[in-house]
C-alpha cells in the first residue's frame, strides 16, 4: 500500500489537479449552493409549518434530499473526471513515454483512477459539516450517514473504474466519455425503466407479487438501493414481494465489486497491448 500511495503518477496528477484554482473555485461554489439550499429549506419549512420549529421528520427529509443530490453529483461528475485519464495521454502522444518508465501497468491505472476521483472525495468530505446540520434537529443517526458515505465511495469507485477502462480501450476521450455516460445512464435510468416494466408485467400476469427479475433490476440501480438505505422498511417490502430475503445493498455490493475488479483487470491487461496502432 505504501508503494501504491507513493506512485509518481498519482502524486503528479494530484498536484496538477489541486494546484489548479478552478478546483477550489468549484469546491467553494458547491459548498455555497449546498449551504444556501440547507438554510433555505430549514427557513421555508419552518415558515410553512407556522410553528417556527424544524421537526425531526423534516430533518430526515432534508437528509434524504441531500443524499440524492450527492448521488447525482457522483453519477454525473465522475465520468467526466475519469473518462479521459488514459485517452488524453494517448491524444497528447505522451502515453508511450509513460509506458517506458519503471511504473507497472497497475500503478499507472491505479494512479490515474485515484487522482481522478480524489476531487470527488474532497467534495464528499467537505460536505460533511453541512450534513451534520441534521444532527441539530434529530431524525438521523451517525451510523446511517456512515453507511450512506460507504455507498457513495463504492459507487464512485465503480463508475471511475469503468471510465478508466473505457479510456484505456478507446483512442478518443470524447468516445470514452460518451460510453461512460451511456453506462451510467443504463445503470440508473434504463434499469429503473426495466424495474417498473417488470413490476407492471408481473403484477398484470400474476395479479399479486413481483418476479425475481424485478429484484435484479432494483439491486443494481443506485437510486433504488439508496432508498433502501434511507428507508430500511422498504427493503423488507422488496424481499416479501420478490421472495428473495437478501438485502438489496448486499447484491449491489457484490455486483458492483465484480464490475470494479473486472474493469481494473481489463484496463491493466489492455494498457500495453497493440500500442503500435496508436502511433
């Protein structure tokens, strides 16, 4: 692990990214908008209720909205940060020079991946003080926030791994970015559509109950899994309807870890293959 963190590729990429004023300007406006949203929500809710108090159930609603905003941030920004990590080196004709160094293929891929998602990790960590606002009003436990952030970390790792894989396999950054965003849309919108379709078809055919196929579509959809983490009772309902007692987050973790390991393995194995055709 010490050798991986001392990776020259990782150190160089992090220095280039965090010495850029645009990174901290983006971080400032992100926190500013999140802060305005939180205080605006608290003020508006207290005014509408007429009591002047912010109740625990309203605090949980705020926490849920912040959680989905953070998930949207991960889903839409991670592809843009990772999809050009290797292909940009190829376009600048610096990839061959990088491959002549003493760094192994895994060190190069690992450095590119971690440096690309480091900014997103900074965004998530910097948003913790805003998340802590919900503790002032109750309704959310610290363990629930920890679970949500572990879910975020797994999701951005997988999407980042897919972005690096597509960046390794394709010649152009724009192609890699389109394919990465397409995969992200499939994992969210398309699986959500298939989930609704399978529930509708199974309900129409059997009258009651939901087919196990609905469980599969729900278990790989980040938005649905996040809902079960926010509302554990919903997970029990899914188990009763599908007849599969396994929690959705367990299937989600297994499926996404397999995708992550497969994408990293494919990136490492294909990094030095057929380099002559890119000259």
